[in-house]
């Protein structure tokens, strides 16, 4: 993927010390001529580790300690920034069910702050990194991410006379990210048993590199207000565990509160405004004729379409999963 569009640009990523943020930053350093790359996060220890672990021979990296709950700090950090990738969020489903006010402060009000700070500083482009759990949410985490998506899409219309374009990317479970199933398996492997909530459960799977590709695609091609959804494979969680840890038995423990049997990336309602490319779906805001004219050459999805992890036409098998794991 050519990153010529990033030449001489200043890019900031909120939550930049997370798994996605670190992979995104490494890609920018390796493949782009970005002028400045800013990591915005509240964890000074993780920032310190990144300063040691990531080589920055041209001195492009800047580290800002701050919280998306603090709009004044965001306004200061966004000064002179061209592009913002908003990846900061509280994500652990059980913890957020127990601490709902904190989830709202970070995931919803924090996103509102990021939008306002971007508009106030004339940031050119803003991309929110979202999750399949936002589509028809069954838990508070998904509900807060859905609200964050709505804030970005609606603000793109509300501020359409301003310099800032805003869009969303939404994708599924990230292989190898912090707290992912792979890490759970590694923690439990020594016991000889891996816990599974339900034998029929399916999930979408994507690598960190593919997630980075999608965000970069959105940054380059966005017009403002659309949502980009990748076409990615599915697999039963039980089969995933059996392939990754064949020596372990699987202990089924039952579905947890707020957990879905299958995840969705495009709902039936969203499909009414969805377009399709070879590699993506693009969801347009309802009634936005400007965007519809921009994407008029792309085909609509079929009338009865919805995209969930159990009706996906693309499935991983043992060989393709091992190839995917070997790439991370």
C-alpha cells in the first residue's frame, strides 16, 4: 500500500500504546514520510517502554501523556495535527459491565472530546477505530462504541462546513492483540484445559496488519461520514482452540453475560445504505445524498443482506488459520 498521501503530514493516534497503536506506528515509521507521529495515551509506563522498543532514527515520534476525558489536553495535543486516529477506549467487557460510568466517560464522552478538539484545531481527517461489538450491541462496551460511531458519523454532517472529515472503521477480533484469544490460550495451556463458552460460537478474525491497512485505506479515501467494513474470514472458536492447542482438552463453561453467539459487522438496517467493493463494505449515513453521489458507481449490497460471523462466505480452515498465524 502506497503511503504517499502521508508525506509531510503530522499524525496523532489516541490510545497509541495499545496493540493496534504500536503496529500502526511501526508501519508509519517503516513505510511513510510522515513528518511527525504523536502517541497520545494516559500510561506513562507503556510510553516509556515504547521509547525503548521502537527505533526512531529520524526523531519523528512525540509522546503526549493525556486522557481523552480531558478536552483541554486534547486541544493542546491536536495543535498542528493533520490526521487523527482515535483508538483509545476501555475495552474489557466484564470490567465495563461492573464500571459503566467509566465506560461512558472514556468511550462516549472521550470520543465527543476528540471530535471537538479535532474541529477546533482544523484537523483534516479523523478516523475512529470501532468493533463488531458495536453492531447490534449486547453489552455496555458494544453500546458505548455504537454511540462513538454515531457521534463521528453525525458530527461529520453537523460540521460539514468545517475542515475536518470524519469516518469510522469497524472490524472483528484481532489475532495476537492484548487480551486476545491467543493470549488466553497461552495462559491456560499449562493447565491442559482451555475454557470455551459455547461450542457453536463463531467470530470474525483479522490480523493487526490488516487492521492497520483498513485504517490507512480509510484515511486516504474517506470523504466524511462513511463507515468502512473489511471482508474478513470467520471460524468457530472451538475449532480455533483445537488447532492452536491440540494437546489441550476444551472445557465448556457457558455463555457469559453480554456475550453473543455470533458477531455482526453489517446489520440488516445498515445494509440498506451499504455499498460493496472487492475488499470492503462501505456504510453510508442515511439520507446523505452527497456521499451517495460519491459512491454511486459502487454496487449496493443485495436487498436481504447482513454480514455476521455465522453467515460469512469466507471461513478459515486449519491450513489458512496457520498461514494467518504465521503472518503475525
